[in-house]
C-alpha cells in the first residue's frame, strides 16, 4: 500500500504540467495565464484542501512542445504544524510534447525546479502534514480500478532540481532530519534508453553523492518486472 501511494503521488506530480496545460486550453482559451492566477490557485486550493499561493510569473508558450513557467509557489501547512508553509518553490519550468498525448503517452523533454523548501512532519498522534483533504465521491459511482498495469510511465528527457531543502520532524519521537540537495539530475535521451541520474547533497551535514543509471519500462505491469540498475553512492 505504501509503494502504491508513493507511485500515485509521484505520478500526480509528474502529470501536473500536463494537467495544467489541458485545464488552460479547455477552460481559459488564452495564453496569458497571469490574468487567471487567482482562479487557478483557488481551484487547486479547493482540490488540495490547502491554500495554494501563486505570487510570481505564470506563463504558457503554446507549440508542438509547450512550455509552462510558474514561480513563487507556496502551499499552506496543516493547521497543527510548526510552520505556516509545507512547501515553497521559487521556480518551475516544464516542457511537454503535445502529439504523444493523443496516443496516451507523456513526453516531458525538460522539467526544471529551483529553490524548494519543504517541512515534512508528523503530529503527536502520528498524522502526517502531507495528508490532504479527500474529495467527496458519489457512493453510487464505482471507483475506477487503476492498478499498476494501467499506469503508463512518462518519458523524462532532462530533469534538474537545484537548491532543495527538506526537513523531517517526527512529532512523536522528536527526531529531526535535514536534507539539502545541491542538485538532482536525471533523464534519458529517448524513451528507449536508460535513465541516468546524479544526486549531490547533505543529510544532517553528512555529504551524499549518488549516481548511476536505470532502465525504466514504458509502463508498470502486474507480472514480473526487471529494472536493471547501475548505482554508485558514497
């Protein structure tokens, strides 16, 4: 269950640029997203059950490869948390190819994130601040069975994260773990080639370096799967 939740969360984060693009094309019918900043923030806030702030640039460049730029993003924390914001991001830039979407595929040639600060913590009762409000579901409508076999994995050409700080606080034990990543780079030249990755940072002031490559399939399957991995870490 935990891995399924993690996969679903990662997929949602990766799909965010595509979902934003589709929402803009259908409902806004304009390339000037800045005029609709408050509307977008309000709708996401309702879905997440937390206040989302978009105080910076919000731009869309339509084309065969469409790009989205968002800056100064902040997501409010749980009411009991020690900090007012759970997550803040200075800048996000994403590119997505439109033609593969018609085939049900997601191709993201570029996804760059800079200046992330996040505080992940649990309460004294063990509840995590990442638990969002659950949307209401009609009991008469059967839930869709989206198992691993139904999940296509996106192709990520060039992913770069820089200046990332994540702090974990355990409300029951008082444990504190600080992770600072100077950079995280990963990507594959084509959907058929292995994904190379490079991570450099510190965990509680101890230096960490990880690099290597992994062969990621185009989609998850319920039968036996192999992920050839080359890993170097210190």
